[in-house]
C-alpha cells in the first residue's frame, strides 16, 4: 500500500528495541503502516535517546497531523500511569518520565505500552483475535511475555504488569513425562521455578540439557523434533507438559477464548499445534477447535501502538 492511501488519522508509533528504534506513521486499518525509519537505540544516554525520537518525529511530521499522538511500544516494563520504561537493555530510561518529557518537547500526546501488549492489541484488532471479546497474547521468544485485551482495549495492570504468565513459581517440577523431579531454576525476576526459566527458547535449550542431552539451539531441537528424532521428541513432550499448565491457568483466569502466540517459538505453527493439544487437555472450557493460533500481523508493535493511539484520540 502506498503512503498516499494512508488515512488522515495516522498515529506516530515508535517500536523501541534494545538495538534499534523503528518509527512510522501508522493507520488503524490492516496494511496501513507507512515507511519505517530506523536509528540505533541510545542505551546509556537519556539525552541522546530523547534526541533520536525527536529527530525521527521531525522526519515523519509531514505524514501526520499536528495533534497525532506518539506511541512508544517498548520491550520491558512499561508503566503507562507514570510514563516510565524499565528495560534491562536500555538502562538510561530507568525511572525517567520519558512520556512527560517527550510530550512537552514534541507538543503532542505521548502514550506507552509494552511490546507484548502491542502484539495482543494488534492480533485482537486485525489478526487472529478478531471477533473475540477476550484475547490473550502469549510471547514465546527468548523468554516469555504476555498481554491481555478485553473488548478491544489492552488491560493495564498495576505498575504496568499484566498477563505475566511467565513469572511466579510453577508447581510442576515433577512432570509425568520424566522419571525424576527437575530442580527449580532461578529466574531473572528473583524467584525460582517460573515458566520463563523453561518456556522460551533459552528455557527449551536448558530443559534439553537438564534431561541429559547434548547442548543444542532451540531451532535445532524443534527441527529434529519435526524429523522424528527421539531425543528432541522427549524434550518437546516435556516442554509441552510443563508449559501448557501455566498457560491453561492464564486461559482459565482471564476467560480468553483465543491465545495469539508470538516470538520465535510462537510463530512455529507445528510446535504451537502441539502446545495447543496440551493446553486443551488442561483448560476448563471444552473446545473442539484450537485455542492457540500463531499471530499473523507483520510489525505488530507498530500496528498495536496505532490502535492504542487511535483510542487515545477518541477518548480526548
Ligand atoms: Zn520469574
């Protein structure tokens, strides 16, 4: 789609990662992502970080109207109430009122959500979650993340925390598919035994080693599993069992009728079909059709950010 077909109510959205900032003017209908501008993310210098966003905003100013919000979709803990971002990869942001500073400087509203929330919002609005009232977004990347959308709106948890099914100790360290208990691994959140320690790509690799197999990358394990390799099959069976339990709890608690999956493992359709089988055995509501669907929105952070920005405009 060319930029001239973009609607007048475009939103500026910045997808802020640990390595790059990607910004575009984005509409709220499918396919309305304008040309993406990119710059390296300044991680240690807050002034340089703010300058980078100002420069990208100036470059895109001709593609939006003067009152269009800027939405920041960032990896990390995003507190919309305080407008602060806490990201291990971008330490210069810690406890700085980034939204307030940018809003004063750019003379536009500035909103904030984390990338898992943006993913859930994008899939609920334009992707696999369309038509569902309660959509849970489950990120299975290097680690685990989550987001929750109800009636088209992202749920904002206290301090920016919601949908965090990867954290909090999980009791299942005595899986049926193994003849011995597994130790609870220490998690980055400070606890032990969180799903994040065994559920993402790094966790899958850890599980593979813990049950006695030679170290392998997550994609090697999933590739071998697809070819019928017995070791990889054992690891994946264990992974599905351990991960489907906390995910079933997330579904039971939120009442989600669909789970959109993202991240490297979450885009693997065959692996998600296997996890879906484990999940459906464990949730309360009986389902003949899948609950888990790999997300299908390209640039979900930008699309989800635009949906939030559009909602901000409507509520003014
Ligand atoms: Zn944790």
